[in-house]
C-alpha cells in the first residue's frame, strides 16, 4: 500500500505531462518564393520582374530543381553584348521605374535562345551525347530523305506549322536584329542555334520547370512521335508496356535522380525513356537516342544504323543490341528477349524483300523509261503510292513489331502494305504495258517551298 501511495505523485506528474494541450486554431500560410540566398542584383531583378509580368513562367521556375539549386534566369539566358542573338528590345525593361529594380544600372545582355551549348555549362555529358544523336541532327536527316522539302512540294507556312515544330529549323533574325517570326518560336529537337549548336533541350524538358518527370513519361515523346508515319506513342499505349503504364503509372517514382531510375523499384514497366535513354542495370544512361538501335526502321529500306546514308551512326549494332537486351533482361527472361529479337529480324526481312525491294525496282524502271517524272514528287499518283508504302505502312509494320503492338504491325502495317503494294504494282504494270506516261496533276497546290538546303547543318 505504501508503495502505491509513493507512486501517486509520480503518476500524477506523468498524467500532467501527457495531458493534451489546448487545440490551436489553424491559419492558412501564404505561399511565396523568398529570395534568401546570395545572387546578383541583376538576377534578383529578373525574378522580381517576371514574377509580375509572366507569373506562369515564374511559378514554373520557382517549382524547379533549378530554383532549388539557386540557378537563376541569368545562369541560362545571360549573353555577351557581341552575340548576334542578344535581345535588343529587352533593354527597355531596365528603364521602367514601375518595375522592381527598374534602372539601367542593372542592365545585362540576355538572349531568349537558350541552346544545348548553354546547358552544357552544367550538363556537359548530356549535351555531348545529345549532339551525336538523330534528334540533334534531324534537320540534316529530314532534308536528305524527305521529298516534301527537297522537291519543294509544300509551302513555307506549311513547313513552319508542321515539319519545323518537331524537327526545328535555323533560328534567324530580321533586319532589326529581332528574332524572325518565320523561324521563331522554335523548340525543334534539331534546330540550329545562333551559337552553332544543334537542338533544344526544352523539346523534352519544357520551360521553365525542366522536369525529369515530364521527360520520362511517354507523352513527352508523343508530342512528335505520333501519327500515320511514326505512331510510336500509339504503338506504346497498345503494348503491354503501355497497358501497365496506364494501370500503374501513378505509382511510379518519376522524380528519382538521373542515373538512379530503377526498374522494379521506381517503375514496373518501361516508358520510351526507360528503354532508349535511361540507365538500367549495368547499362549507362545516354541522351543519344541513336544508341541501343540495331535496325534503322525509319529508312525506306531497313538497314543497320551505321549504314543509314542520311546519317550514319558511329555505333556497332551488335553492341547496341546487347545494351537494349540488357535493358529488357531487367524484367524478361533471356529466352523471351532472344525470341523477340528473332521475330523482329524476320519482320524486317519480310518488309525489305517482299514489299520494299520489288516496289523500288518497279519505280526505278518507270523513271528509267520516262513514264514517271522524278523532277518533282507527289504530282503523280504512283509517287504517292510508293512513298506511303515505306513512309506510312512500312514504318508501322516494323515499328509495331519492334514495340510489341500487333494491331499496328498487322492491320495498320502489313495489311495496308499489301493493299498499297498491289495497287502500286497494278498501276505501274499498266503504264509499262501500254507505254503510257503517268498522269500528272496540273495544279499541285502550295508547291512553293524553297529547295535550297539549309547551310551549316550537314556533317562532313
């Protein structure tokens, strides 16, 4: 009994300490970006001005890793006064007193065109890898294989609204030294920048968040890789990989640091980036999307990447196939992976030998006999039929097989190849048998584009 009484004071103390505190009222905490770390006054001026003038831009940057690392507007946009892309109109903002720090004493030259060369100051490996890729050199590839451009069969406006949005073009300036609206806005993956570098990192890591999460998701690639001629996003979404992404994508850890994104830990099934760019197992990550390819399936005749005449890859297809297989083996057995590649190789052989080579031989015969005029393109029906055989159906058959989308490989691919092939051969044989020239459309619309190849973009 004495022991119990002796414990009561202690118990009372415990009860007093453990008693719940009075409830406190909650007040909403205002969200704001506070500049607390050291930065140049000019950088602070940029932030304060854009905070008022372009709040969406500011909000994106404030939520970015750049902002967390104290990377400011000037770190990316600062230029030398002698640079041709210095924004001349931007100087006016340093003399507007109603804006924060509105004084010319804060003036510093800036440019709107941020290039991979600028990004290379902090991301040297990514920039050098990107420079070797098909993405960066896509203007060259486009001008070498696309008759729409090198035969002048579409207009400048059609090119700017369509082709150049994804591929890019040369960033130019008008007589006033301002960015030419004929070439700007421009975030094409292969644009030629005023500093001589190729490409735009914001094609995939959009301004001004520059999110690694965004670039890892298939929708980032689907901005350009879609449609009748290269429907990779549709193919991916049909595949088992896409099905798993649709079901479980909200559970993926998208924000893992670069080089650490791991299958089985951060994601269940790969996205485009996981297979073609991200590190996986012992395979290192790379911004060169030309790597890990063992066939060039965008080409009219499927060839090894090093034999792709428009842009020969400096890679060994066997070594690159081993890299891609190593990625596959993170989730699949060796027998599954080897079987998939065996089947894909047979698809390539079928397309090359059964469809493309006979059709190409027939087209060459028509041109040789003067029955089809090759000085222009698409103004004769047979040219359209042949083009779509490889550029549309042929690509879909091969890409669908590679990325495991049976509907695209068959119904949108080989099924359509058969229809196109039969029609093409029937029309061609009729012209040869009757020695008749192909009908030419007399008033082909909007065939006004320049056929002059852009300078300074072609490899030596």
